[in-house]
C-alpha cells in the first residue's frame, strides 16, 4: 500500500469527483487512486445528483465553475435533498470569493488550481474523516427516537486556539487588509478601499501572512473563515 493510502478501515468510503474538464478529472483519478482512495468520477452535475452517489458514504470533490450548474448550486441541491456528504470545492486562481461562499454554505475546504498534491490529499483526508464520523453517529443511533432524527450535518468549521491567538496579534490595519483579502480583492482594490498605497497594502499583507503563519493565500483564507473573519464589504 502506498505511504499516502487510506487505512483498510476506510475502504468503503468513496471520493466522488465532479468536474467537466476531462483532463483534470483523469489526473485527479490517477492521483487519488495512487494514494489508495476509492474514486468515482462524474462529468456533469446532473449525472452526479441523479445517481445514488450523494447517499453513499464518502466525500465530493467538485469544481466551482461548470457550464450546466456551478459547484455552489450542486452544494445547495445536496443540502436541500438532505445529503450531508462533505464537500471540497476546487477553484481557479483568484476565485477566493466563490471559495468563501462555498465554505460559508458548508464546504469543509477548498483547493486552488493548479493543485498542490499534498494540499489536495490533506483536504480529501479531512473530508473523509468527517464522513467516517457521520457514519459512526448514524450507526450508533439505534433507538426509534434517534432513527426519526435528521442525519447530523458535518461539524461547523472552527479555528484552533493557536489560530485565534495569531489573529488577535494583528493590528487593526492588518485586520482590515485580511478582511479584504478574504473578500478576494486585489492589492490595488484594497488600497482604494482603505485609502492607502498599493505598496503599503503589500507590506501589511506580508505581515499578515507571517503572523498567521500562512504559506499561501488559500491557507490564510481557510484560517480566517474558520475564525469567523467577516470579508471586507460584507
């Protein structure tokens, strides 16, 4: 078994890939199968939604931009249908506002194209861990009263104490910059909104990344969302 493979105990969980791009879908299949995951792919949102996949244990890796229906629309349909399958959204470079919307709607994580393999695998592992926990809760609910209850949704994303401590160490201006970064705005737009120069924004942005110990913008946004940071302009 490859070093990154899932334990045998999780062999009944499936990673469902939903992307209209054949090349991306094929590359994801190869990566995930080599890492030991069970994988099933779909090229259209309706193909996925009308299959039995949403009711099966696993997680969904979905592209946020597709011609028939967006990843956000798929997420909404799953919620309306009572499916609590953990969702990881795939975004293009600069699609941070869409990623923020997806996570606020319940997505457990997002990964940015082009993918970093380890970041993608980590997101999938986390999503499957939530699926396993939900499956265990369902199995434990044996009484008639428990059976009548709705399936519990994935736990809300929350930031660990160390992330909250780092956030508290930001200056008011650094927090302003962070809020606009979470909103997906460029340095130039942030500079306009805060009435400062783009160069000053760059300096504050670098300090925010350093203080938050974020190695990329997606990582920073994930921490901010988990900590409840309100995007600029909201």
